C-alpha cells in the first residue's frame, strides 16, 4: 500500500502558498495603483539595481529563457518605461535602461509593497516576524547546501524580491 503524504500541512507547500498569495496580492495592488503587472515590476526592479544590463542578464536574474523576456521588454518600451540601447562594444547586444517615467513610478511601487506587507503581517509582532525570517533563511541555506544548488544564485532571489528606493529596502 502506498503511504499518503499530507502536502497541505508540509512546510514546502505552506511556503509555496504564502509566496503565491504575496505575488497575487502584489500584482493586484500594482495593477490598481500603478498600472503595471508584477512581471513588469520585476524587470523594472532589476534595472533599479543593474541599470544598463543586457536582456540576457535580466532573463538570467528572473530565471527565464531570454526569448520569453522579449515581449515584456517590448511592452515596457511601448509604455516608455525602458529603452534599448545598442552595446557600444557589440552592436548585436541591447542594453536596457530605465526612463525618467519609470523612475517617477518608484514611490508608488514602494507604497504598493508596503501595503502588501502591512496587510500580510497584520497581528504579527516584529519579534515573531524576525523569527519567521530567520528560519526561512535557514531553510533556503539548508536546501542549497544539502542539494548542492550551485546554480541557485542568492543574488537572483534578492534582485527579484527587493525594491530599493534611495536608502530604503523593501522585501516583498
């Protein structure tokens, strides 16, 4: 007889559901208040820290295939939020830069993230949140070490989940 596993109560499933809920809520908040999707925000957010990188580098940070990013960059360019510029050393490569219009949306995006965090952490005190964060970091560390996830780049996780505004950092 096959032993049944209770996925609904597993830590992996709980983390997955929490992550999906954050993503869906953040997407709704961004659409309503800024007119952008979460996917568009992820590209913009990477460019906040790495302005002028290539489409391939953006795709790598988002853990996507480079061709699947092209329509996203096209859409952001049509919204005048990014611009493509040829690489001065290799004209076959485009570098992606934020526009002033995109920069003007930072504050609104930041407010959306704060709103989601406030909503998600309602009724949970800071000491408890610190403990949760500590243990989630330990889980990631354990998985990286126990499964030799050499290609699991911590910078990719940070760059896709952190919104930097001046000296404020907002993890979403």
